[in-house]
């Protein structure tokens, strides 16, 4: 049985490998700023935002107000410090900008409870077909499929035994890397924590969030006497 451990002290938000999508605006703020704010609310003691060299100054400026303690680094700089961290690693994703601090905490707590790595997912709702030589052959059972979302929590033992940084450009590769080094538990995430891959998905997420806010406002509005 795994021994319970503390939540990871170190959180990382990789922009590397995600092109320009992390800079798309959601509620007039870049996606990566929403994500780093959630890490601040989570209470992470060390926050690293990983960037390509040409992104460094822009990102430093954009996160300076939301998270003045966050450091904007390149991957090699960051990994040298992570290997000395006492309690694992939490990996967020700017493409899941509305994953709340509360949800990040729930995944981190699951990893702490079990002592193994953990990753969040969303059920697959789209119909998935198999195709052979450009012809549809059948439908895949969605019950066996999952869409990976943030966060992923890398267990302390996995960090300590790794001979280099994990692949952070793609969550699928990250989870494969984690599974090659130990067990990984899955935690179901809420709809608003979904991943966005382009600006049209960002616009849809913003509309869904606006609708949710309106419904909540109406639910809490005082009843009139009329």
C-alpha cells in the first residue's frame, strides 16, 4: 500500500509546444494568466512558467501582476531545481484555463492520499469511428476512452528517479512517461476544466462560462414582492 505524502510544493505551467493558443484571450485575459492565477489560489509555494526563448519577456510581463512570485524559465533551467524539490510536481496546462484551484487541489490531494501519480480526465462524448483506407469500419466504445486535462501530479518517487525532465509539450506523452515509471490514478474533472485547442474552442468555453455565471446570478437574486 502506498504511503500518503504531502501535496507538491512545486507547480509548473508549460507554454512550450502549444503555439500561440496560450495567448488567446478569455474574458480579456490570456489563457496562461487564468491558469497561473489558479496556481496562486492553490497556494503553490513555487510556480514556474516554462516558455520558448522568444516568449520569455512577453510572458514575464503578462504574469507579473497575477503572480509576482512566479518565475518564467526555459525547461533546462527549471528541471535543475525540480529534482531537489521535497514533494513531487503539479503540472498545469494553459489550455485548461478554467480548471479551478479547488479542482487542482482535489487531484493533488488524491495523489497525496495514494502516494502515486495522478491525472485528470474528461469523458469522451463525441462519436469515435475507426477508419481503414479512407473507409469507416466501425464505432469505438466511448466507455473505454478519456480526454486528458490538467492537472497532472507527478509523484515524488518518479521525480527523484527521473534522468531528465518529463515531456511537457503534450499531456498524452506526459502520462505515458509517468506510467512507464509507476502507477497513475485518474480523477474525473468538471466541464469547465476542458481543454481548448484553438480560438473557436476558447470562444465556446467563454460562452459556457458566461452562461454559468448568469444562471448562478439568477439563482442568488433576491425574490421580488411583485
